């Protein structure tokens, strides 16, 4: 469940050396604080999602599952979108450009209804 809502601030700090971001002490402090704040919001959301899923049971209907999870998933998406904007405001354009897409989007997938992007398993539509 936590893979769906990864903390982008903490991921940026974790890849600082491997991606040669060159984060300053101030950036590290800011990212750390933002990461701690976000985590206090993510953890209860993940617990709520897990509770809803467990209440649906093993053979839950996918449509009722999505209806039950809708509010929490929307909240999670909004949090991740805001976190992405906040992270970008802390970094320089050069540092931001070095980050992989999964960190920039907070783990949210871009693309069609199945979440796949062109070249990732979904066939392009016929003209």
C-alpha cells in the first residue's frame, strides 16, 4: 500500500548522491521537514485505505471497491500532487531535471485509464 504513496521528499534525499543532485544543507533541511510533515498525513491515509479494503473482503466487486476507496484515493492524489510542487520549489531546475518521473509525480502514474503510458504495455489506439 505504501508504494502507491511514496514520500517524494524522502526519495529525493535518498537519491541525492546517486543522481549527483548536490543538495545544499538548506535544501536537505527543507526536504526533511516537508517529508516529515507529509508522512504524518500519508500514514493515516494508508491505514484508512487498508481498513476499507479489509472490510470489502477477499471477493469484493471491483466497482464497489473503487467506490469505497474513491475519497481516500483522491486525497492521496491531491497530497502527492502538492508534494511534487513543493519539492520542485525547493530544488533548482537542474536538480529537478535529474529526478526520475516516479519521484516527480510522487509515484502517481500518468497515462490512460490503466495507468500505462505509451510504450509500457498499452497498445496505441488505431487512427
